């Protein structure tokens, strides 16, 4: 694949008055640190792109994902690949951090999920001053995320692997927290905390060598950098994108029987699979240029027997009478899972991250008195994360 810089957009977006250029860049600068002074034996970090190319009826059904992930521990296993865990005593000086990490990437062509786009463990180097994260093996295969050279506020990525390659640029409208890189969670407790940077709606364009051929793609997507300094716990996370770039997003941490599930099969009954208790769930509808509409009651109920994967009935209601209801009709699945030996290797802790690609069906509801339907909004697609286990 030609590894020349990704094709730039026809017009360079101007900065807006939401925040200054310096404010946005300050958040970008934080991406290149995993806050090593706050890490502990439970710590995990990941950097994650989800990309939805433009299609004939919106942003989908094709999707791509690329991530670099690390986890504390002497030895860990990610997607059945053994690697050294984060060394809490490693030297970090002058903004330069070296550690071992895992590169994972997949491509869904709308029907088939190509899980082997990239899957390798390699040494990683992150430089806060130069603004990059590089995880690359001796053959030059791996993933690099870096500050964009073509945008005042933006990110770029290079992926090189036997299963494919990519070179793309990302940028945002920068007119709201949704279209800008934002520190959306910064929690500290005596037992650990979470630092989360999200870019919940961004634009991308670049050149991709896919299992189905080489092509230039553009569309919209999502980026996050997460530093989790508590045990990884179960959650459901939903991100759906509509043709006008409106977003529905929801986050549901939960407790349930599958907290202790080890393995990769779902329960045989909906009653057991759905026996969960959501802990402070939240959801928002975010239109381009509009204020987020919050929902304070959210449910995402798994439904079995409708196909090869669980589907999910999603419902959210807000205090002002806003409501949305739909089926996350899943058509693809990629798994990301982490195991770590404990008690001297006698047992292993297990955490499983199921990432479903879904088509949004049976849309119903109303927002600010306006009815919701597929006819009114167009076809939406998205990603549904359904995690379980407990990574101690």
C-alpha cells in the first residue's frame, strides 16, 4: 500500500468560538500520556478509533476499528496473545513512556467481520512532546497514532499489518464538546480513578488497503483515550450515527450474573442474560450544532434467538418527555478479551469486550415534540459494546 499521507479534506475547517485553539490542543496533548503517576496494579489504558465510512444510506454498514491497549501485570493475555503487562516501576522521563502493548484492528464489510486486520503484541513508545504513540514490531508492523500535520486540531493514524493497511486523518467541527476532543471524565478516589478523553463525532479521510481491496474512504467516527485505574468492570455502551451526523450515545455500567462469567458464550435464556442492574446509566441525543438532549432512564435488554448474535431492545426517556426506542439489530461481532494470572497462576481473572456492529431498526419516540422514525431521520448504524467479567 502507498503510505503517503492521507488525502486532506477539500476545505480545512476553521476553528470556532466553542474553545480556543490552545484549549483544544491542550486536550490533544493529554492523549500522549497514560498518567503513570496514578497507575496501580489494576490499571489499563487504551487508545481507540471507530470509523464509519459513508455509504449509500448513511454512515454504514461498513465499520473499522483500531486500538492500542495495555494492562498492568507481570504477564497478561489479550486475544490469546501473551505479552508483558505494564511495569508500574518503568522509568518515564521527559514525556517519553515505553511499555508493552497490543494492537488490534478489524474491518466489517457490512456482512463479514475481518478480525485479522491486525492483531499483534509489540513494544510501544509514547512521546508527549512529539505527540505520538507508536506500537510496532521489528518488521515495522503495528499502529501509530499522532498529532495531525494537516490540521491545527486533529489526529492521524498509520496501520501496517499482513491483513491490511491504513493511513488516515481525523478532524472535527470544533463547535461543541461532541465535535471536539474533550476530557469528559476525570474521577479520582482513594481506590483509583478514571481519566477519559472522548471525541464523540469526528470526520476522517484516508487510504485503506482492506481484505476486499484498496480504496479511499471518508466518513465519520469516534475516538477515545481511557486510563482506567480500577478493575475493569462490565458495561454496555452504544454509539449510533445518523445520516445528518446526529448521534445517540448511551453508557450503562451494570452488575449481573455475567460479572462472574468466564468464557465466550451467552446464557441460554433471556432471563439470565438480562438479569442485570444498571448503575447510574446515562444517554444523550446530540444533533450537529444543537444542545445535547439528556435521558435519565436507560435500558438495553438483550434478546436471544433472533439471529446468530443477541439483539438489544434499547429505550431511553428524559425528564422533559423526550424518549427514544429502537432495536440494535446486530450483524457482526468482534471480541477483545484480557486474561491475567492471579494467586501465583492458580487462577485467571477474565474480562471480555464484545463489540457488535448494528443497524438501528424499529425507531420510535419523540424529541422536543418531534416524532422519531426511520422515514424522518434516515437509516442509522452503530457500535454496541457489551462487556462482562471482572478484570481484577
